[in-house]
């Protein structure tokens, strides 16, 4: 879908009703760098995907203001027009105290719900105090929505697992509101979910929504099954709907995507060519084969297995020594959480150990760039690579895979992709791997570096066609068409 079509759809379907998006993460973060305020884009698939949609739809996005310079650039309601250089919508920032952040974000969201939903053998931690703070912060978000729309009829689009109770709380405050929620991470099966001590309240909170979206039908089915086993309600399986206490919730799959045209266009610009040259020069990236991985440092992303696979590939194919570099771009993430400290250390040590064992002269096999990289640098890296490894142990979708494909305007490059990422359902032309199997990944690297150009081009062209057809505007368009089926009273 093209931007203009989405614009027409929004006008036609949402009319003049206010449109409010709510998420934990904000799309633009203002930070002090020395004496200057800089505006950064966070490493978040969610915000990267939704920002172009909001630029087309307009409206207000409410999110946690997490930058140290955020308070310095907003008005008295916490608002700022973004993107700053060409404003298209309003960002309304909500401030959280350190204790609120610790309990709601580091605590319940990222130590309980995140491991609970991903099932990668990291135990969820359920602390009563975190849960209480999570509820309190959801209430604060509900107050912010109420302050924004008052008693007006409005559409509210809630994002992700940080805000499972929000819809219910909004509906206690605002009478004329339709809410939809998109759950960006996997929804586990009942056996996994049942250990959550507050499962009933979470499900009740989510069922206040008129529409709930997941990336895949598999997650929709898991959700229906979980609700069926936990709550008294009527499940209408053929309609993918749940009725509880007279209120109906539709459950649908909407595989999220990226701004294919925007990324392709950017990839063709001079600034990306310049950045590719800079990277080649600065990091001495002149080898015959370049592989790339781009991730937040998270234990769900399968980074250690990937690095071990590089090592194994080189052991099996010593002829590639000196001719091959793997660039791992890593954005530190959730750094106050113990499991994230551990994965950081594990990756640091592994890179150091492999490089120490294998380096010679000016060459080492792994280039580890652990810092925040701009969208231009990321596209440049994607364009430099012969192959990209996206190997999460479990992922709702994984937008790096879709960004890689969108950036390959040359139609070349091989994608090595985990079978357990939502993206694998669409990208059957990627080299699909079991991310737990170091052997399997090493074998795929071998196939990638030996793949004939014609086959690479064929596979890439099919994958580009899929993302072009199902881009972020069609994702938003499909959700908006579904939301618009719920009639709002005139305010
Ligand atoms: O995958 C879930 C998710 O919330 C994404 O939507 C987002 O890209 C990522 O995690 C970022 O996490 P955080 O906001 O905690 O940095």
C-alpha cells in the first residue's frame, strides 16, 4: 500500500475522531550530548514501524519520556511536535519516577512478562511489588489518555505487553472509546502462561479491548486457548472472537512490517553510499565476504549461538580465514536487568575469545560494534553484507529481517533466518535455521557464501516482493479497517 492510500483510508474510516497511539517506548528521544540536545531514534522495531504510520495518520502518541533532555523540549502538557524537522503528529510524554521504571519496566514487563511469553528457558520473576507498580503505571497511562481525549469519542491504539491493563482502565475513564491493542511479542501456550500469578487480571485487562492483534495466527490460537482455560467466557472460534460479560473482542493476525518504499529510497541515497565507504575504511571491511547481525543485546536474540556458528564455520572451512568478517552491531538494552547484564558479559567474552584465538595480522573474524547506530549506518551495514543472520531463539516477528530485505535495492544478499521468528512464515526463501543448533547455522553460512548469484537474486526478489506488498502501511490499513467496524457514537 502506498502512503496516500493509507491517508485516504484514515480520512474515510476514522473520520475526525481523535486517534491516539500509546506505547511505553517513545519514537524520538532527546538527550544531552555535552552542551547540545540531540534527538535520537531508539533501537525498537515497534517505534520504527509505527512512526511512518503516525506521520501519515496524524494524531497523538503517548509514551514514556525516557531521554534526559526530554523535559527540556516539551510544552507544559509534556507535548512536542515530531519529527522535529517536519512535524506531522504530537508526541505526549509521560514521566516516570526511577521506582516506577524499576517496578513496571525492568520488573514486571521485562523480568516477568518478557521471559514468560518468549519461553527461551529464562525463568520469569514474579514480584508482588513489581506487579503493583505495573498496575499503578498502567493507571497513569490511562490518566494521560483521559487528559488527552476527555469525553470525546476516540480511537485508541495500544502497543505491547507493558500496557496489558490499559484498555480496561481507559474504559473506566472514557465512555466513547474504541480500543485496539497490538501484542508485539509471542503469545505462549496455556501451559507456559498458567504460571503467572496474575493471569486472570491480565487477560481481563486485555479483553476490554475491542480488537487484539498478534503477528501470527498461531499466537491468536494460543491466546484463545489461554483465555478459554483461564476465564469464564464464550469463545467463538470460527469468528476469532471472545465474548465476556456482554463485551466482544476480536482476535486477529496482522503480521507487522516496515516502510519498504522509505527504506529502499533511503538505501539508494548518497548518504548511504558515503556511510558504506566510511565503514569500509574505518573498520577495514575489505574482505570478500561480509556477514552482518543487528540486534539489541537480548538473550532471546540467539547472539552466542550465532557467534559460535561463525567459529565453527571457520574451523570447517579454514580457506575463509582472512577473507571473511562478521559484523555484529549490538545495541545495549535493558541494562539494569540481571539477565541482560549476563548476556552482555557472555557476548563480550565470546567475541574476545574467538577473535583472540583466530586473529592474524590485521584480520579478526568478528567485528563487534556495541553502540547506538543511526538508521543510515544500519542500512549501510545491510547493504555491505553478503548475508545477514537473524537468529532469535523466539521472536514475534523480527523487523531486522524485513529491513535487510528492504535495503537490498541491488537485489542481492542472503538472509539466514530463525524458524522461530514470525518473519519465517513469510520468508520461505530465506535460509531457515534452527537457532539453537550451532551446526545448522554454520551449515547455512556455508550455503550462503557459496550460493550462485542467480539463486541469490531470485530469492531476494521474491522476499522483496513480499515486503513491498505487505508493508507497514498495509499493516496499519488492515488494523484501521478492522477498528472502523466498531461504530463510535457522535461525541
Ligand atoms: O519486541 C518487543 C519490543 O517491545 C519491540 O516492540 C521493540 O522493538 C523492542 O521490544 C524494544 O524494547 P525496549 O522498548 O524495551 O527497548
